C-alpha cells in the first residue's frame, strides 16, 4: 500500500486472537468509536485494555472478511479502572492474574499502573503480594513499557517494530536510551535498519552532519555494502571518496573516522599487494587465517607409509577403468598431500577422480566427509559419488547465537571427527565460509577442493578458489582432456569452445544443444513460455519441474522478474480453491516453484511424514509451495521432502524460481535449461556468465534469442575485479 493512502484508526484492545512472540505479529479485536473491528499487523506485546492508534489501511481477507492492516502502531497505556483491570487480568504482567488484578485496581484505582512502575513497594499493601513479588511485578511491567516506548519512538521515523524487538533483545530496558545516545547502532546488520534509516533518526535528534558517530557509521556502511559486490577490502582512497560522496563531509573528516575505527579495532588498514587496503576486522582475520592454514597444510606432506601406486591400481581394477595421466596424478596427489585442488571443465573427469579419491581414502582407512556450498550441489554430489554429502553449513552444525549471529557447533574447540574433507563446487565458497571450514578441521585432516575455476565466483565476498589456484601455493591438478563420451555432447563441446573464446556454430544440429533465433524479446518470451508449457513436455517428455529457465538479468522483457510472472501464469495459473498470497512485488500461489534467497539457520523443517527433521534452509534451495494458511498466517514449502513453514513476515526469504539469474543457478544442475539471450547490463553479458549457464544443463540446453548477444558474451572476457588479498597472502612465506 502506498503511504499516501494510509489512514488512522483508534481504539481499545478488546481481545487478542493470535500473537507470535518471535516477530510480534498479532490478530486482535479493537473497540473503536465506529464499532469493533479486526486488526492485524506487527504489534508485539500488545494486550487487552491498551489503547492503540493504528496507521495502515483496510483489506478484505478471503476467509475472514474486512480487516485493518496496521503498518505502524502507537500504543497508549490503558486509562480508567475498567481498561486497567482488563490489561492486568489478561496476563500481560507476570504473576498477575484476574484475582490479583481486581485487588490491585480496587486498592489503587486509576493510579495502579503508575504505582507498579514507580512505587512497586506499595503493592505489598495488597493481600497476598510479598515485597519480593511486588518487585517482580514491577520489573515485568517496566520491561513491557520499555519495549512499547521504543516501538513508539521508532515508529515516528517509519521503522518497523521488528527493529525495536531486536534492539530490545540486546539492550533490554536501556534500548531506547542507547538508540538516543547513538542512533547509528541500528545500522548494525543484526538489528535490520540500514544506514539511511539510522541517519534520519540521528539528524532529527540534532546530531551534527559531521559528528564522529555519523561519519564512522558511513565508513562501515561502505565496507559492508561492498561485501555484496564481492570485495573483502576497499582501497583507502576509494573508501574515503565513496564515504564522502555519501555524506559530503570532506575527505579529512572521513580520513579521521577511518583512523578512529582502526584504532578501536573495527577496521584494519594495511598494504596488500601494493594496495593500501581497508578491511572490516572480521574479513581481515578470515584472509589471514585461511592463508596461514593453507600454507601450513601445504608444507605438511603425508608420511608415505603405504604403496600408493598399488592402491591406485586396486581402485582401477575395482572400478574397471584406467586413469588418464592427469587423473592418476590427482588421485595420487590426494593420497600424498594434506591439501590439493582439482579443477577442470565439464567432461574432463572430475567426478571419476573424486570417486577414486574416496575409494583410496577408504583403503587408507580414513574417515571421509563430502560437502558442497548449497543443498542442490550436495545432493548432486551424493548422486554422482553414491556417498552421503551435506552442505558445508550443515556439516559444521550451523545455528543462531546471541544477537541472531551465525554460529557453528564445530570450530577450533570442537573440530569435526573426520580424517578428510572433500568439497565440491568450491568456486561458490566465500571467504567467511572457508575460514569456518578450515577452523573446524583437526590437525592432520586432509582437504580436497574440487570445482571449475572458470565459473562465476562466489556470491559472498572473496575470490577464494581462484586466488588459491593462481597463488600456486597449493598442489593443483587441472584436468583438460575431454573424454570421448563427453565430447559427443554438444553441451560439453560448446562449453569448452565458449571458455576458449570461440563462438559455437549455432546452426549445427546437436541432440542436446539448440539455438532458437528470435528477433525481439517479446518473441523470445513467447517461445520460452511455449517450450516450458507445451513443446518440451509433449515432444520430449520433460516435465516442467525438470526445466530451469535462466537469464543473465532480472530486468527487461526476458529478465527473471517478467519471465517468472509469465511462466507462473502458464504453468500454475490462478484457479478456484488454489490459495494465493500477494507479498511485496510477487503473488505466491499454492503449487508455485520458489527459491530460498538467504541462509536461515534456525528455521525448523519436518520430514514428509510430519515429524521433526532438523533446522536450517539455505540460499539457493528450490522447493514448491504446498499450502498457504490464512488462519495462522503461514506458508509451507516442500524442499524435496523437507517441509518448511514460514510466517507471512518471513516471505522476504522467498522468490519465484520458474526463472533464475545465472548467478543464482551456481552449483546446480538441471535436466533441461532454457537460456534467454537478450540485451542487458554490460557487466552481465560476459563469457563466465554464458559458460556457467551452459554448464548447468545435464541433458538439454536451448538458447533463445539474439545470436549477437551470444557472440558478445563469448568475446567479452572482462571479469569484475574483486578486491581480495588472499592470493597475495598465499604467495608470502609463512
């Protein structure tokens, strides 16, 4: 709803129908001057008897009729004996029920709440309330009042109540004072406000535009913002210039803020590979830790106590194969090294090598675990090797600690009980995840990093896999021979041509690689929808669930946003009895294909039979909406037999997945891929994007669109520079 359309209603809470303690979502009955209405929204801790001024608008619920959807709620404590009694009798305050509420109101009347807050010792005048119980009642009440005041204060600046809840969890009764003392604390990612929101609060409170709190927060904002661009640090000059452009306070003022942040330990500034680098402290630590551990592992060869050659020959006999020269070297290197890298394009035998390494480790009686960055990549690894594989997060026991911070069960103090770790799709591993994995490996544990260095880098900060390879600090086998069976595949052959900068012959007839030329994006769009809805299911027996549409971009007619809307209409149209929920820019419908777009480590999932299965769903996981429940305001998604239930407020974690950006498809493989080739931002029309898209297809690839775009992408090998110091650190002596 547009804020210009907001209206206000005022009333007293008559009854609380539903409330979620975690996120504050409530359904209540409100007595207004015009009658009793149903109101819904984020109103944490609200109780009967309270007066509310709600800002929002009217909406019609398909099951429950007209409701007022509150975007903001201003709360006023109840006034008058009846309202105060309703409030106290509701159980809002610990240790006070209906009987005690009646006694308190009869003794203190309209002053009851003031007595509870400011003179709790007087409560002991009420029969049955001891001095200790009186203080407990007061503490419980003041806690509620503190949260309410914080919510009311922040709501005036347009901040959602959820920000207040998170602040209160950390600061308790001092939360409001802490915010007023330094509003920029809200810009910490754990609280959910951004720099601009915190800045608006600070400036309205009279903070100077060049005050230290504001400038330091702006510097940190620039560093955090650029993590999303893959940078682990920013050059000093760029950081100062970007911050000054953001808040216009002068270069010297920003420079002073950088010095102060370095002095206080929030930042680290040091020369790296000839660059004056500015890091957030955690990412500086991660780079240093990774470099030190990898170099130490590389310098610690395994004692050669077994006849490795004989063991490799045993593996060959058991699998009925003869390794090519580089494959043999890879398996042998894994046996003799603490750490190695195995890389190569499609069809070069990486999976064959990994199977051989696993078999060899078994013969050496090593306990081996397999893992990958995403759930789909882990599942694919399991299918290819016949061994269980987990996401790295699940392997490490990811969870949420104090302040909603990510923590791992396994770390330096509680390492993994394993002798070897094999990681697939390592190009997707960012610097923080690699640090956590290395920290959880006990001394002497082996590490095999597998991936395709020519694919896109990780979504998160760093360029870990490429930096390790280019540093030449770790033993690396680059598989380059395309084996005969793979070479018969148009997908494999053309992927290697693209990687070498050669435009494939798009007119060539291949069983698994097709190009459909279309002269406009509208025609491309119609063709893609027809392929998914009719031609591939009817002519090739490929179910729409096994088809993944990819696009380099979100925008344009053949960007993922428009493709998802059109594909949803064709593959899962609205119908009577099929529930749907409008949320943000999307309409989510039962039966829709959706993707989890951020890691959620503590959400509970159940098995298909309804029993508790575990916790955590991760960025890139794809599932199908099974149920939308308007009674409980929830949506349930089936992630391949993992049933996850989201509150409506958590739907920011989901996006339609009929069409994905190429970046979002990393680590996954699909039976059939349709790639939209159309104009877009230059930084997206590059060779690595095209190569990654092509290599996502297992059996069939269809490119639809403009041949000129394909040619542009093949010839454009420009890679977006990421500021990363890992390669330089690995090239230094230990």
